[in-house]
């Protein structure tokens, strides 16, 4: 799917706004709170990767497409 320039700019603006929002949140919340959430996210990503039925080579082939 080819995105036109307007759609790319809108996507970029949304990602940038989310990044700024999250950075403000991290600065405003105690380390214990956001670090626990980060740990849960990372743990879930690792668990999901374990369940992925692709070899490293197959994954890299898909990623290059």
C-alpha cells in the first residue's frame, strides 16, 4: 500500500504527538509506576516472540519484504 504525502505527514504527526505525550507521562509519574509498565510490555513482547513459529531466518526474510 502506497501512502500519499498527506497521509504520511498525518501519520508522522500522530506518532510525534504520542511520543511527546508519553515522554510527559514518564516525567510526571514515579519511576516505580512506569518501570513496572515497561517491564510488563517487554515481558509480553518476549513471550509473544517465543510463541512465534518462525525461525530467525524466516523472520528476517519477511522483514526484508
